[in-house]
C-alpha cells in the first residue's frame, strides 16, 4: 500500500471547523487521509512513507467537485455565440443528433483532462443525447473517466417531449419513455457502486421541463428512489423556461417540480437562476441542492442565481462548469472566481467571500452528490482527493492569504492532483494522458461532426 506524506504547504481543510493551517502536513494511506495537521508529519509516518511530496509554497485544498456538465459538448464549442438558451439549443440539437461513441470518447477525455488540470477530482456528467445506433454512450464516458483518473458520477439523462408534442427538441432526438426507463435501470445495474470510496455512481436525470413529459419525471423519481440513486435536472435557468412552465403547467418551474414530488435531499438542480424568496426558502426546507454554473449563465445571458439567499436558506450550492458549448473554457477553478464576482456584481462586495466560494466548490458539491461523509474536506478518514496549488510565483506573489490568492488571483493549472491518493496531475502536467493526443482527437471528431451537420 502506498503511504504518501505531503509537507510544507498551507492547508485549507474545509473541515467542520473550517480549519486552516499556515504550514502543515497530510498523510495518505491507500486512498484515505490518515493524518492532517501543522508542522512536519509525525516521525513514524515519515518513516513508513513510500512517497514524499515537498509542497513548500503550495496551498492544499480538497479536490474540487464539479456538479454539472455535459462532456459531449466539448465537440461542439463555439456555436451559436450570441444566442439565448432556447435559440442555442435549437441550433445545437441537430448537430448533437449525430454524436457517436468516437465523438463522445474524444470529447469526454478532453473535458475530463481540463477538469483535472483545473483541480477537479470528482465530476458529474449529464448525458441526455442517445442517438439510435450510437451504442452505450454512458459506458464510453465511464471508460474515459477511468482513463483520466477522476471520480465520476454520470447522470443518465433523457428527453421524451419532442416538438410535435409541445416540447423544444426535434422529434428525432427524443427517446421512447419505456426505453428510457429500461436504460436507466440497466445503467444502475451495470455501473452504480454504492460502496464507500466508490469511483462511479449513477444518478437519473431527465433533462428539463421543456424536453421531458410529466409521466417520465414521475416514473424516473420512483425508479431512483427504489434503487437509492440520486436525481438531477435543469431548473429555472431562463425566463423562457419560466414562460413555458406557466403556459404548459400553469405554475412556475419550482412549483412544477414540487408537484411531481421531486424536491428533497436526494435531488440537486442545475442553475436555479430564477427563484423568488419563497422558492429559495422551499429549496432550503426540502434540502434540495443546486449546481451553480456562473460562467454558463453569463455566456447565455441567463441571469445571476440568488446564491447568497440560497446559502442563507441552508441550501447546498455546489459549482458546475456546465457543458462546454456554453462554457468553452470548462475549467472548474475559474468558477470560484466567477461565482464570487457575479454575486458581488449583483449584491455588493460582501455577497460572497473567497472562502464561501471554496466551500461551495468542495463541501457543498460533495453534499449535492451525497458524498459529504468522505469527500469535500481534508479530514482524517476522508478520501485522499487533494489539490495542491502552486502560489509561489509572480502571479500570486505578495498575496498573504493563500485562499484569497487562489480565488482572486490568476488562473493556473493545479500543481498536483491526487484522486484516492493516486497521482493524476504532477508539476502542472496531466500524467494519465497525452494532452497533444487529446487535442488532436478532439479536433478530428469536432470537424467530423461539423461536416455532418454544418452550421
Ligand atoms: Zn446543463
């Protein structure tokens, strides 16, 4: 068993007491943290170490947790650049309709590599395009996550409300409801690992109010609860969605979900930009989580989510990059600054602190995914998912507060990333794949897709 000793770094543990250590150590035995504290590691731990990391000048944080993504969208970046969400979707559905295993493999590997280099150790993915004949695209993504080395919570997405039935997506990209439910059950059977330390867990995720029938929403919730997996969907992202819900269901988006029995502490929702105060309180009362995606919301002009109010209501608010077609950067550490800046642009300089942004990206993210017992904090017994950030260079020099340096300072690749104690990034370089090969594969598959469905 590998025993890793990390010494000489500042540590933001994000533990129950929000402990911060100016100069401390971490000891990792196998995939768990066995010691966290100030100064050098105890002599007996140093003696049994099989790997030593001198982390002088670095900040250790829990690995960041990405709560919302669509990895396949890495193959369709740069489309519909001035579009609203609905315009953007209508432009992209006909392109996405042609994805296959090769596109998804290249896109997922590229997206996961970018997440890893931006400090992310656990990511979810919401995959909801399943062209007939394309094979098991969820399995393709899971293989990609194993290859890059990230912990993975793929969500089996679904759409069954095509344009002819009053939905937004073309009929060609929606699936039959029974086929969806069968595929969801199979995904759980094949891939879901409920055990502590799991590398792969499945969630069920019908896509949005404007692409899914009420029947599928209800039946998916029943299936998820019978199988003890989590539920995820998009909600309250735009004014257009709100109008759609008022016209079709006679209620606002959150009330629609509430009526379907969808709110609860086993659910997290992407966006929640357009919630009023009563709805924010209802989120808190039900323990429903949020995946806040500030860059995507900005890119699509969707608005600014009421994050300070959600946090005050006790809502777990994790961060998400969202799909790379609405956040071409796709790097998670950027979302800490984006969350802070957007909240402050809306509500003043005390709206969100650097430490709150870090807590959202770690503990709150773990809570959204039901992993708060073992992820999102550097505590003895937690999984050894650790990011080391190099703050000893000109971009950060002179910022005395390491957490402020990380959140306010320039974006840099993470220096070292450990997932379950295993090295994924070292010296700022991805160690599990060749970035030049990933880029070549992504260029080829993006071009192939563009040729099939021209802009
Ligand atoms: Zn999304």
